[in-house]
C-alpha cells in the first residue's frame, strides 16, 4: 500500500519527526528560513498533507495547486496563517497543537514582565558595557515593583488564566477583560472583570493574550496607550498586530508608559530599522514563548498524532474546522 505523501515546511523536533518519517513519504524543507510561497505551492501540488508553521501562508492559491491535499497539520496553537474557511469549503482538514504550550508561554510572558519591570536587559548591558563605575547608588536603574501590584490580563483563555494563577503568587490584584465574561473563574481564582479601558487605567502591568482577529487588530492603539499609567508595563506574546507599534514607540519614547516586553511584532522577523529596537525600556525576543525543549517536542508529537489519526481513518484529536467532517467524512466529531 502506497504511503501518504507529506510536505513538512521545516525540520521538526525529533519526537514528531520520527513518527512522521516512520509512517509517511516525507519531503522536508531543509532550510532554517521559511520556504517561499512558490515553493510551498510546488511541493503542495505533489502531496496528500502539509505540516506547517505560523509563518507559512496557506490559502486558496495553495489549495488550487494541491488537488490531493486532505489535511494541514499546524505546528502552533494559532492558525491565522491558514484560510480555514476556504479549507473547510474544499473538505481539507486543519489541525493545531493547543494546550501543550500554555504553561511554557505563560512562563515566558512572566519572564518578559519581570525583565521589563526590573530593567534586567538594561542592567545586563550596563555591566557589560563598562558603565558600572559606582558599586551601589540609591537611584541606579530603578524599576517597578511586581509584588502587590495590579495586573490586567487581556484575554482570559488558557494562557491568560495561567498568567492570573502566577499573579496570585505575587499577591497581585488581578483584573481581566475578555469578550466573554467568565464568572466561574472570577469566583475560583479571585479575578475581577473590567472593561478594557478601565483595566488599562488601573493596571500596573497589562499582559495581552488574545488571538489576532479583525476585532483585535490594533486593539492597543494610541488612545488606549494614553489611558495607561506612566508607570505601567505592557507585555505582548500573543500576536504582534494586536498592538499599534507606531503608537507604542511614541508611548515608550515620550513616557506615556514605563516599559514593554515584546515577543511578537507586526512584521516578523522585525526589521533592524524598527524604532522600538532603539529604546532601552523595551525588552524584545524573536517569537520564542513556546520554545522550551519539552514543549516543542510535545508540539511536534501532536502534529504527528493529528496526521496519523487522519490517515488511519480516525478524527484528528485537534481538529480546528469541525464543520469539515460533514463535507469530507460525515459522522466524525
């Protein structure tokens, strides 16, 4: 029996990679950088499945070129790079890797928060550059206290809730905004609902955990940045376009807020010309919030698990577009 053919757009961690190679005829893009769109189109035309990353644009143009494509298995929780509606219409399954990276991503958001609040990166550069001339001084690199402060969590999904749980250990007042009020969680975890503008006015730290949707594009804009405290710190490891970067630059440059921690940008990789990179009061990282050895291994395993289930005639455990089952394989749930 001929094995299904799969194009993998980047080398995956060993756990999932091994399982995929054992069961499928695999074509892996060998470069560290993402394959160009025309390469994805050309490779997709020859395969039954794709294993993709957030940086891969998977749309109607790809689907048009891939008559045998049955499933796209995404190595990420998010899937805004995939035209899910178009995939569903064509009977193509789309899967992702949810849940597995929640705690790792929350850890990294907290690392950004602590680093920005206490000016860790600035302090590191201060020592390495030879600026540390006085052993100790009362005003040297003063930061903002975290313990006992107020945190505003924008988006109380899995990761937002994990942030709230960590905040309890710092005895913080926890505010949250979400499009759906979560009264059960309010009672269980002691979090308080606030409309987003009110949250921004009150919070010492604001951590963003919403998906990129039409309604969340530039959710944090100039008007809302001006609502924040001058001592506030803004954290984003969700999606870059949720924040208007031009407005954020002004906010940091002109002192509307104290600092920021960013793992995501409007364009990725961000350009070295991005003015945010010239500022000392912003901590930046290259979209690595889920990048722990174990989490990435588990994610690759889930990519393989979704593919294996599909081609063994079972419903993939992490199916994004459940409506597709009524088109391609009626009866699956």
